[in-house]
């Protein structure tokens, strides 16, 4: 194969072209301004998880599969994506690559070393002369003498300029009008990399992660060998996080272990009862929402106004509670092929099963009747949302059928009840409507479940909740958000 360098380097050039991980670890430097002078530029030494990512990314490229990268902070995901793009720029002829982010400041800015193009320039600068192509370097564009071009786009203009073989969008969760941008980028390139820390579920990046629209790779802090040390102490509480003073007078936190360490190690998995000192320090230093977003990489926990925080939902999964009384169910109506009709069956505080089907309202009604008849135990009552055209149509159809259960319509827009809540106020004083009251009742159950399971509080079984292992159910619970109306009452967003 013809190589664009001195023949004495031909074998090495071909090896670098074939082996992306080898090229990165041999020739690429990464920058960390927090390190002391003289130690800020260091050779990449890839962690096992980073090596997995490199191979995964190359396979997605080979198959022309757009992909999603969900990351926590400081795992090098953006650097690795830029290494991938720069490798393609150097070792492919006529490659056309686009780098995008939410603002031009984060794409190419001479005064911002955290933007994308300065990182690419530093990668190129650190390469040996025989490997580095001759380039014309302009703002938001690098042109190689071998026909490859790397351009930058930002904000709502992403995807509108020409066509590209590779399109990288950094911090996609923060991009405004992300649905519009996604549609434009989809037309622009077959191979797209969407990389971001989470910013809740109500954006296109969150939707991609939850619906798995494209192959997904996740980076967690436990993948980082610098942070994934775990410790098991005897007794279990023989450690603390405390503030310490540095030599320069700055204050920092550290995890101090006072008791006997019975076991310790590194990795993503640790025994029950062990803890990660790094994580305990970050819990003290950071706001819970920031911790969830930057460290946990949690789509839902980073939603500040979630009705059902993800930790609460997770704590209710497979919770062991006594279930007694009749079977009752809630019916959520969908219509057509995309929106499923869902039946959730419970006995007492325990969800016994989730049943889904798609089809018309009429089809859903008759499928529901047959499903209930086939159950070993009859369902006594089914609550259904009677609001809107779908609800009205369902109730009209149901009136024509001899149902084997009692059907109770629920109207979320009606006023909240006069039931007393904590603090002595009635529901009608706290909530904008019945929908808000119902959702906050669910929230209270999950809160008590979390505090009972994780904090040792004592709540009776019938005030808690037990959920099945059902990812879609858990995701949809976490997506609901609340806000306050003009008179200070809670409403569901």
C-alpha cells in the first residue's frame, strides 16, 4: 500500500493506520491543566474500558452505525472521540469530518483550550514530522494536503453545511433545539457520534439513551482506575469525610479511614458493605443534582424537578412487601402502533405485572377483556384515564360490553380532593388538580420505600411500593416532572 511518508517509516505508518489504540498510546498526548507545570501533557495510557471504547467506536464506523456515548466527568470520552476523528483525518484520503457543539466558543476558540479544535491542533502538533500531514489551518477548519478536511459547526446550524463522513457532536444534551439539530445532522452524515453528560430526559440526547435508538456506550466513574478504589472496613462506619487544608492554603476534602481495613481493591464491582472513598468525597463536595449528572451520569437523577427521583424508583424494585386484598389495575390508553395501551396490575402495595399491547381503542378493549378472563384470579377494579378523545372513545365502547370487572374513570384535570396532607393542609390547597395529587401520592410511596430500604426508617408495608424489574416502567416513572403554577400549587409538567 502506498504511504505518504519516507519509506523507512512505512511499516510504522501502516501499523498506526490499522491499530487506533496503538497510535493513541504511542503518539498522542493528553492535557490536564490541573497538574503541576511540566506534567500537564502526558502520553495516553488507555484504561481497559477506554480500550473497549476505541474498538467499539471503530466497529460502529465500519458498520456506519450512528452511536451514543453517555459519560460522567473526566473519563476522557471527548478526547478519545477527537483522537478517532484525527486518526481518520490523517490516515484516510479525502476524509470529511465535522466537529460540533452547542456554541462556537466550544468548537473553536483560541482563548478556550477546552474547545474541540485546539485539542485537535495539539494532537497534530505532538506527532512526528513524517506522520503529520501538511495542513492549512483556519478558524473552524483544518485542510490536509491529502484531501481530508475537518470543519466545525455550532448550535442550531449544525448539520446544515454540506455532507460529512463523520459527524461528532460534543455535549449534545446541552444543545438547544436538539430535535431540529438531530434531524439536520441525520441528513448530513451516516456515521454520527453523540457524546454528552446527561441533562435530564427531556432532550434528544436523553431520548436516545432511554429508547436505545442507536448503539450506546456508557462511561462511569468506576471505569476510571484513578477513582475506583473500594474499601471494606471493620466496623462499617470506621471512616469519615473531612475538610483538610492544602499547602497553598486551599481547602479540600478527603476520606479518612480510621478503623481496620478488612478488604480493599479496585474496579467497577465491590462487595456488599464496601464504599468508594472518591465517591464519598464527591457526595460532600457537590450538590446532589451535580453529583448525579457529573459523577453518576444518571439521566433521571440529574432532573432537578423529577416527581419520582431515580434513587427512590430503584429502591422500590423487587422490594419485599406483604401483598393482600383484591387485585386492582390501572389502564393507560394508547392508540395506534406507536403508543401502547398498558395495564398495571397490583395487589396492595405490590405491582404484580405489566401488560402492553398496541392497536386501536376497540382492539385494546377486547384484548383487555380476554386477558382479564384468562387470569387465574379476577381483577375487581380497573381505573382508566377518561380524559381526552381516547378516554371518551374507550368509555363509549366499554359501555357496549359486559365487562368482567368494574371500570372506574379517572379525570386528571378535575380539582384535587379535600384530603389532609402533612403540614395540615388539604390536597386542594397544595395541588393544581387531581393528576398532581395522584402523582404526589406515588411520590410519597416511593419516598417512604427509599427511606425504609436505604435509611432504616420504619413505615408499614401498605404505605410503600414494590415494583417489578421493568426498565420501561422505571424510566417512565422517572421522566415525570413537576412545577408550580402562578398561585404556588404543584402541577405536573
